[in-house]
C-alpha cells in the first residue's frame, strides 16, 4: 500500500527501535532476576507474594539496573524524536543506518559499562550517544529548512 | 493534502496515543490530589505554598503514583517507537487497531492493579504488554526486511 | 525523494524535537556541573574517579536537576506521540508550528521555574503544557475520524 521508497529510512528506524527494545527487555529481566536473588522487595505486595519482609530500599545491583532504566527513559525518547523527524523528512537509508546504528551501539556500551561500574567509560559513551543525537538533529534541520 | 490511504495505521496510532495521554493525565491528577490529601510535600516551594513543613519523603500512595509514572516513562516510549515504525512501514489499519488496542488495554490494567497493589497481576499485565510490543516489533521487521 | 508537501508539519516537528533536545542537553550539563561543584557522588565509581567518599544521596540542586529530567522523561514522550500522530495525519504547517512552538516554550518556562523553585508557576506551566498536548490530541482525532 505505502510507497516504501518515500520513507527510505523507515526500515533502519524499525531495526533501531527493536534493538533498543531488546536492550530494555534485557534490563528488565536482569532487574527482576537480581531482585529475586537478593530477596529484597520494597513494594509490599511483592514482599508478600515472595513471603519476605518489606525492605526500605532496593538491593545495590537492583538499584543500578533502575538507574540504567531511568537513564534510558530520559534519553531514548529524545533519540526516537530526532530519528523520526529525520525519517519523516526523507533521510536516505544509508545515512539513517549509520547514525541509528551508531546510537544503538553506543547505548549498548553505555548499559554494559554502567552495569559493570566502569568510569570514565560510562560518561564517554553517554556523551558520544548524545553527540549522535545532535548529528541527527542537525541533519533533520538541514532537510527541514533547505 | 496527505494521501491518508498511504499510512492506514495512523488513525489507530492517534487513538492509542490519546488513550495513553488520558491515562498519564489521570495518574498526574491522582498524584496531586493524594499529595494534597496527605499534606506531605518534599519539595520546599510546594510546602511553602501550602504552608506545611518540608517532608523528607513522599506519602506512600503518592510514591505509588510516582512508581506508575516512572514505569510509564520507561515503557511507553518503547511502545511509541515500535508502533510508529510499524505505522511508517505501512501496517494495515486492522492489524494496528488490534495490537495498539491490546497494548493500551493492558497498560490500563497494569496501572489499576499497580495502584491497588495486586500481585501477580501487575507482573502478568507488564509481561503481556511487553509481549505485544515484541509482536509489533517483529511485524515491523517483517515489513522492513521482506 | 519524499514529497515533503505530503507531511507539511514535519519541519515543525523537527524544530520542536531539536529545541527539546537542547533543553535536556542543558539540564544534563547543569546536573554534571552542579554535581562536580557540590563534590557529592552517590555512585561508587564516580566517587572513586573524583577521589571522593561515596555519598548516600545527591546534593539538593543535583536532585532538583534529576526531578526536571524525570518530569521530562515522563512528559516529553507523550508530546512526541501526539505530535507525531498529528503530523502523520496531515496537520498543516501553521497549526503544527503554533502548537509545537507553544509546547516547547511552556516546557522551557517549566524547567526554569522548577530550577528556581517558583510556585505556583511550576504547576501553571505544567498544566498549560498538558493542555497543549490535549489540543494536539483532539485535533489529531478530528483528522483521524472525520
């Protein structure tokens, strides 16, 4: 029905969205498994379900997974927004594949080094991902305004 | 202007986005009302405005609303991303209506049982919503790659 | 390649997404600078990198930046979703420019008054931004259903 040639970057966007969904799904699984392993449940009904006392805070590694999730919740929407703007303005398949691919790779690195607690790698991968977002934004504005 | 036949899933996406905006709006209203009712304000200027002492943490039900919001902030962007990829790749109106409708319904259930503190229903509705996201992602990749 | 006349609101969306990326980038920079200035690091590897003891919580202004980020992480995705629905359904360039522009402006005001700790301005700018989202949603539904 749709003339797929009219939005050549859409397949690259679909791949990037799925790759990032895989990453957040893995973070969720890791968080649940490490919460079960630590046996620490700050939400009353979770504690009740697992017959444990209610905890006042999360276990350290569970809290680390939560920080990864929070960082994704704050940053991925900005990527999706600029990537979709770029896609809708007719970005080429090649340019989208390089930029979206670089962002996905950098966010996988960011998650891995955040979970492992490695600095300055977390800061560097964060800034590099942000730089890719800015490249996409600038290229979108060029298509929008020229 | 636009040939609406070219993106047949766009109306279903607009409906899903609006239904989820309604859900997050209701969560905000509930959070504000329960904060006022509890009279507990951890942000200094809020406490000053309502002539209350500054609290060190949120009231329990306000914290529960915050957890619902946080869960939405982490999960809804992933749905929007895969649903938009699917829409841009020419998903049919029927397929989009079923999948997007199922996701919206499951997130309403998730919010209701999270607020009511019911397990294992929260975990089940969460996993079911995630499974719908994966269905959309897989169908997008089929459209993108075939 | 793409007939840009077919999605007349796409340039306005690209501008709004970039303006909001600028806002969240500035929030990140402010958060990092104020964390360095306060010398308070709750994440162990950050404390180690800067040769500081591990803190049990963030400094007050860093926590305020985190609240701004969290509020953006919860609210910007809802704007992106309804704005993209509106764009895909063929919104006019003028209507999109006014609505998206108003939202961006209100979120800049919200961030400024949140950082400055000014109430009731924070609540008012929040509700006004939400009202703009609802206008976009209602207009999308009109395009979708009529």
